[in-house]
C-alpha cells in the first residue's frame, strides 16, 4: 500500500452522514431523509450508506445566508 502524505488527508471530512447533517442543521434525522428524497439535500449513495458531500452542504448554506453590504 502506498504511503499517505499528511497533506493528502483533508482536515475536514469530504462527506457527512445523514445523522451528522441532521445534528448540524438542528433538524430530525427523518426530516433530513425527507430532504434527500425531495432532492433538497444532495447526497451520494454507497450501497446502503447515504452520504452528504461537505462542499454541497456548504454551498446550500452559503446561498441561504443574506449578503451583507
């Protein structure tokens, strides 16, 4: 197996679980699944596991914030 250089490992995770996102957004896990089903929350599926990309979540949150001038 090749050596992994420290700079190759991201400081923040690339994806979050549905439960993690629910806690971050202060919503229920069931509501998070509803948002995924309604395509309101982007997700990727690996087998039975559903993950939410960090960058997609950050983009959604940034677009929801009002711009300060």
